[in-house]
């Protein structure tokens, strides 16, 4: 089951008891295993976009740097580097929690979900993009396209699939639909 490991640490049961201690005991006794690939953890923080953008332009080949410039939204850990129009999200954000958009210095929309855990995190700032709208079942929805790659064992990246998340709100949230397009 895919589940954010950082959420498991804070999970409680219906009586308010923390569940992590029992889960940790089962892990140590090798009764269950949690698999979170190193690449997933390394790529989860939104700050990786800032690192790729800032360092990539210096350390990548000119062809790869051009790819970053053309396909990555400008991203920084500093709002001043982006300007007064941006989208901000927590570094360990998930499902739009804590995200908000600012145009010309004024907040134009924010996540309806704002769990305190997300609000306390450092933010990453990205160039504000106008996301496409699609008619899905007669309703106009915001669409975020995504693709995934995997290593085929010979250090070659292989296309794993294409899909999109569609949302009734401007920020994709935990009510957004996942629509696989192809694998």
C-alpha cells in the first residue's frame, strides 16, 4: 500500500493512541516491512526542484540545462528570487496542503486543506503557471499532467506511463481524480 511514511509517525487510533510505537515494534521483529525507495524519498521534497534548477544550470550539459529551463517551472527556496507572482508550497507538501498562489503581490487562491504540519514547513516558490482546464463529465476541471520513468536495470530510464490529476479547485488536493492515460 502506498502511504506517506511521515504520516505514519503521527497516526492515532479512534481512542487517540499513537500507532507508531506498535508499528515500529512490528518492523523491528520483521513481521512487516515498509518499502520506501531511496529515490522516492530523495525526490519527494519539493526543494529538489530548486536544487535541480539552481545547481543544474551550472553542472549540467548545455543540452540538459536547456531541458530544465524549458520544462521545469522556475523554482527557488527564496520568494525574492521568483518575484511577486508565484505558487508557494511546503517542502514536504502533499495533495496541495498548505499551497497558495500570489499574483502581483496579492493572494489569489489557497489550499482549502491547511493542516498545521504543512503550515510550519519551509516553503518552496515556483513560477505561477496557468494550468489547463478540461471538461470532465460536463465539469470544467484543472488538469496537472504527469509521467513516470523507471530504471530498467541497465541504467536506462524507461517510460512507465502518462496520466493526469484533475481537480475541481485551482490546487489539486486530496479530492483530485487520478486519470491514467497510458502505460
